C-alpha cells in the first residue's frame, strides 16, 4: 500500500536505495570498459612484436601465456579509487608500450630483444641511435598514445565519470581483484603444464615438450619471447638479473691480494720470448671455429677412408697442439667464443654469453682494432642464438654476417652450409685492403650430424645404426664434409693470392656430444667418450714459415692448455704485447712453465689438466696412455685446490669487474711475482697464491 503525502510535503530522494546502485553500476561499466581497452591494447601490442619475432610463421604463444598479464594489472588496479584505477592502468600500459617500442627498435637493428642480464643492450641502441631513429615506424607510437589517452581519462571532470554518486564499495572490488588474480595464476599454471610444439635437430626427441624442456629458449632471448610471450620474457630476464646481483659478495682485501699475484704471474708468463714472436706481424688473421670437431679425428682412417685429410695435413705445415682441452661448460659454442675472445676461462656455472660477456677487461677483436684491423664475424645461423647480437659487438666485432646475409636459400641442418659462408668470406677478404680479423664459426658439423649432402652417405659404410654404432657414422661424415669445405676455402685463398699474408688459427670448439652408442672405434681406443679424450684440435698455419715451424715447432707445441690461451697466442705471433687482464697463457710457452688448466666438473668431481695428465679427487693419470714421454711424477702435481684456482679467480673477476680499475694491494708482492716467473722460479700461480707471497730467490 502506497504511503500518501501530507499537504505541503515534498517528495525527497533516497540515495542509498535509488542513486547508489545505479552509480555503482556506472562505475562498474566504466571500469569494465577501461579494463577491456587496456587488455586489448596489451595483447595487441605484444602480438605485433611477437609476429615480427616469428618471422611471419604465424606461430605465436597461446592466450594462456598472454592473458595473465592484463588480468594481473586489472586485479591490482581494482582496489584503487576510480581515478587512480584508470591512471594506473593507462600508465602501466604506457610503460609496456615504451618497452615494446624499445624491443621493436632493437629487433629491427640487431635481430633480438633487449635484456637486463645483457645490460649493454640499451647502450647498443644508443650507439646506433641515428640508424634506429630511421627504422622507427609511425605505428610504433600508436599504442603509447592510446595508453596515454586512457590515463588522461582520470583527469576528466566528475560529471563525465560517476557524477555525484558514491563510489563502489571496497568489498566487491576486493572480491573482483582476488578473482582476477586467481584466474591469472590459473591460466599461468595451465600454460606451464601444457606441452608446446618444438621441432629441433635432436634425433628421437618428442616434438611436443613441456615448457620447462623447451630447448631453443635457453639459448636465445628472442626465442624465449617468441615462445612464452614478450612480457613473460622480460619477467624471466628481470629475475635472472636480480639473481646475478644477489650472487655477488664484496671482494675482500685478501682475495684481491691473491688475484693481484695471479694477474702479475700471467702477465710475466706472456712476456716469455719464443722463436715465433712477431712471425705473423702485419698479416690478416683468419680464425676458424669448427663445430664439435674433436682431436681424435686427426689422422683417423676408417674403412680405408681418411676422416679429415686436409686438417690432418695442416699439422705438418703449421703448429699443432695435442693437449688443448675442452674448457666449455653450459654455454658450449658460446663458451668457446668467450674463451678465445677474452683470454679467460668460461664460468662453468652460467652461459657466459648471457651472464657476463661485457665484464672482461679486454677482448681480442678490440686489441686488433686498436692496431687498425677491421673486424668481422661469419656464421650460418641466426644472430640471436647464443646472444651473438649482443656479444659480438661487445667483443669488438664491427660487422656481423649471419643467416640472412648469404645469397642462398639452401639450408643444411640448422642453417646455411659452411661452403656458402666460406665463399662469402672469400669475396670480402679479396676486396679488403690491409690486415683484418675474420672470425668464422662453422655450423655444418652440428649435432646430430645427419644433414650432410647425399654424396657423403656412402662413406664409412660399416658404421651403421643397425650394428649399434649410433651416430658415429654420421659424425664422421659431417667431419669429412667440414674438412672438404675447409680445404676448398684454402684453395680459394691460394687462388686469390691471399694465402701468404694470412695467419690462420683453426680449432674445435667443444666435444661432439652424445653419439647414442657405447661402441668405440679401435683406431681411437676405449677412452673416446671420456674426459681423457675431451680434447680439441688446435692449429696455427703461417704460410711461408714452414722452415721455422719445422725447426722450432716441436719444442713449443707441447702445452697442456685451453681455448682461453688463444688470445695471447695470436698477439704473440703478431709481435704485440698481451694486455693486463688476459689470464690465458701463450700456447708457445713450454709445458713445464705453465699452470694447471681447470676443467668443467664431471659427475660432481673437480678436475684439472696438468703436464698431459688429468687430475681429480681420486688421483690422476695420463690423458693419452699411448703418448710419450711419461706424465709428470705425482710429487710435481699441484693439489686439487691449486689446480682449479684459476677457475675460481675468473668467477670472482666476472662478478667484480671493478677489480680492474683498482690499484694492487701490495705492489711489491706483484713485482716479485713477475720477477719469479722471469727467473723461472715460480711455475704455478696457485702455489704462489697459496703461500700468500712469492720470494725472488737467487
């Protein structure tokens, strides 16, 4: 029954019952509209760059990877007052839009995305800012402007928002926030529990893998973003960056003192003179890194067929070392690059190309650039792999030529065949005036070795899969293909008259990986798959200096060494001083004056190589039992702590790059370290550090 009004009484409104709920509904509609626009813009701008990363393949991360981000930010915004809610979403979107613009610009120039872990990526953008500005597109600003306009809604007059209506109560907003957070985390959980498709070069590997097992994303920032989404990539990158920062502890004075001695000791070792000092002065340098080529392939014949006849023939024409150990760890090929470019052992706990490629005090290409050498790198795969987009410029490489460079559509395994890359490099070398540095990273002998051309299939017919030889046959065939490509390159150099003024440095980067068999070739012996045979070939060829090599080579190629010894060796051959900060030792320094070579741990065991032996916690033995002379007696072998000390010191230096700007703690101690080496009194830096001093006895 309707209540009647008394005469003269006016009808009044009841805000709590009439205007309240409609006001709330208006705020709810505004919030939904803003959230929807925010979400669509976030998804759309991410999709734009993901499509570029995918190179038009159309394969993008699913919405379970991409929706949690807008849901998360809307959930964070809901408890805020309406104006703050709108401003927060608009400004958050603007931040991501600027990140996307940076990634898009970086990708167009460098072929990858920016990274905090590789902190210099932003610096790279600044270095090429003129080129980047030319690559900017008008559409790059659209999303930023849209988010800015969204944020501007927060300053509209009240009548354009909810008028005079009371705000939506906090309780339903908190409920909505919790619900959206739960949905975001549920989608995230589903994404990580749902297999994704990945077609790799690994034989027998399932194509549908769990996200945590995705192979390519471990080695490329761009691939991680392409697979899991751009925002997820940047979160992953941020967490890695924070973890790296937390792992650092201040360097103590005692630690600096010990490192000072080792650095001085290494400098003194690299001042030792040899008959090869300056023998290659003024020559161009061609450095060739052979993928997965190991030492036992040299001089190997199987079924009457030589495996690498050309590389084997170079042993008698140049300098060749038999005890250069594989010092790579998680980073594999990129660790080899890090070692030769920096003169430092790779950190065995992290891929060096991502963790700290920019923390070395000096780099081989930069040293050569200071001498007037143009620098270039050549590789048949994409430049984002192993972060080469970032690392090669850091190393000092001016020009990079990767898969998109070469005039061919032919693909062999992972990328462009080695012969195509060699031919391209030949053309460039022929056009150059004066000495230069060229770094060729071969690819065609990459695991699983099954991509050689059909004409190689008839080689080594006895090594069949059916007879239990696994990938041994394919490995030898790919090695022969690699050897033939190298031989053709040398023929091309000779035909162009480039041979005599070139210094060639050729080495294998790491072991061959799993061959899916326990059978070993009788010609190699039972240690083929053990740490004892974890050696790589290392050759230096100086055309025209064969007589000098024949006369002095044997006394100066007996080093037990690692790839980090490449940098000082090249400078020694060019007749240039080795800069402070190189901890590798010139390979021409005789073995009895060299320090132990720490090796990557095997099954948790700490190991090192010394005087042609492998040493570990349970003793040691000769690397090659068939070799002469006998290994050093046990009394001359360093302790385990001494043997791996250089690895620990390098890790400290990579965590504390500021060390190189400090003065030595004890200048007298450092001077004595150098004098002791020059006098031949101290042959082991670990022992000098262990004692805390070096006495210059006479």
